[in-house]
């Protein structure tokens, strides 16, 4: 069960808001699962974004990590203004 699902069931806190307010969590790079929770999408979708090079990442050996600021930029890039 993902952090989003736990939050929706009322047994946790929303993961992105918690990370956004916690400087210690924001200073460490996210793995694929954490990035998926942050973007509220599936791990498969995050891997597709990587494959299509639509999202910035850092490879540390084989594992892939994401800078929380890069995830925020991805979110902002998809923002639409109201009419």
C-alpha cells in the first residue's frame, strides 16, 4: 500500500506535504517509489518518464534518484492557468 493510499484511508499523512515541510527529508534525493508518491502516480509512470527523458534524475551506479526540487519543477511545468 502506498503512502497516498494510507493517507486516503486516514491512517497516515499526505507524503508530499510532509516532505515539503521537512528540510531533512527535502535534502535527500528520492528513489523511484518516493518520487511516485510525491507525484501521486505509479512507479511504472515514473519509469516511463525516465525512459522518455521527461524528468531529471541522477544515476548512482544502477539506482536512480530524484532531486525534490526537480520534481517540483516538473509539477510546475505542467501547471495550467485558469481561464
